[in-house]
């Protein structure tokens, strides 16, 4: 079963290549875990199928239908989130018998290249499980393209399956690998099935999170709509002096981000710069600022802030993929 887990992670991670010499962040799609899944399957006692999944994972996909050979992905699975519908088995999978999650909490995949082949993609990338990194390659169906959903957001969906040998990555499970009467308790091969949905939220949908004026972000945005930038910053200052309100980085960052989506870049920069003064240690603030600078064409500033976001939070896969694209493009 642990095998399955390993496999699943692999597959997810290895979905996309990384040759992005002229990549644009306009084609970067954060993976939305709530509409994605990674499942795995192994064989128990030669016949029975044991299945599980990972509940927590992050990633970001680069996909441009006009340049499919530049498809790319960075992906990370939180191994602690493994679920096989059996608490004892899940604890065992996390232990030193299998994944050693205290020492190796993540499974990571970073693509190297993707080659369109008819109706399929041949994907090549580096998969890391525990302390082993191996180059892997596999075929997966090409996506249908970029789809606009009912909220106007843009999404791209990748699906497929893959099989790997768990022991090659040090996922041994010695007590479950013994052979009796020619049958192993658990197969070395694990099959993974995955469906990854990458999504770009657009302004119309994002604005729904700012409709409630009882929330700090909603109050600030309402002030912006009524009186512009100065009114929004004044409202922010007033909220900061109100002891009944708990301000965090999200409030002003959300307002800056909706302005980014609306392409009001100068106002977004002013809002985000003010937020950075108060919350300079928040990785999401730097991540958003990096995206804004990339949209404005200030690539060195974008790289600086994405790097800062990743320095503060190594699990920020959006920042990791954005940095990889910008550096590959020689920005």
C-alpha cells in the first residue's frame, strides 16, 4: 500500500516538463487540490487490490496550448496526508518501515521536458522520494485545452496513470515484502492514477471574496470603489486602530490582488507596497508582489520577491515554478 502512495506521488509530480525559454506567467496554473486527486493501488497477497490516496498536495502547472512543448510542472505531496481508510496501516506507512515522514515529509517532482506525441505527452522529470531522486518518463493523454468554467475562471486538466517500483525509492516495508509460497504480501509495483486541475481565478470570481464589508478586505475594497486609492488606504489605517479588528496580511493583499487581476497595476503596487511594510515576513505577500512585478514587466523585482517567498516557505510551489520559468527565460 505504501507502494501505491509512492507511486501516486510520482505520477503527480512527473506530469510536466520544464523547457520554458519564452514562458509567460499568464500560462501558469496553480493546482487546485479540492478538484484534483492522487490515488494509488498495490496488490496484496498476489490478488487483492489495496487502494489509497494523498489528501494534501501542492503544485503549479505551466501550459500554453499554442506551445505544448513548453509544458512544465512543480509538484509536492505531503506524505503525512496518506489515507488508506485504515488508521493502523496509515501510521505504519508514515513510520520508518516505509516513508519515514518525520525525516522525509514530502514527495517532490520537477519536470524537465515534455514532448507532444500525437494525442499524448511524453513527460520526463525528476522524482524525489525519501532521499532518492530518479529521472522518470511516461506517457499521458494530452489535455483538452484551456477551459472556461461557469465562474469565468480558466482551468486545465491533466489525467493519467503510472506504475513504479517502490523499492527503488527506499520504500521497503520489510515486514510486508516477504515471499511465501511464491506470493509477496505486498507487490513491489504500485500503480498511480491522477487527475490534476490547474486553475487561474479571474477578477469576476475573485471579487466575490471581497463582497462582505464586515470583513476587513471587503471594507477596504468598498472604500476603494467609492473613493479610490487614498480612501482605501485611509480605511486600512482606521481598521488598524480599531482594537476590535484583527488585521492580517490577507486583508490588504486581497485588495491588491483584485486590482492586479483588474490590471490596475499602479494602484495594486501601492496597496501591496503598503502591505509589505506591515507584513514583510509573510511569504504570500512576497508571492503576490512577485506576480504583480512579472505582470508589469519588472522581472528582476519579480524574481526577488518570488525568491523571498520561497525562502520563507519552501512548500510554496507556485513561487518555485514561477522562479523556474523566469530564470529559464533569462529574465
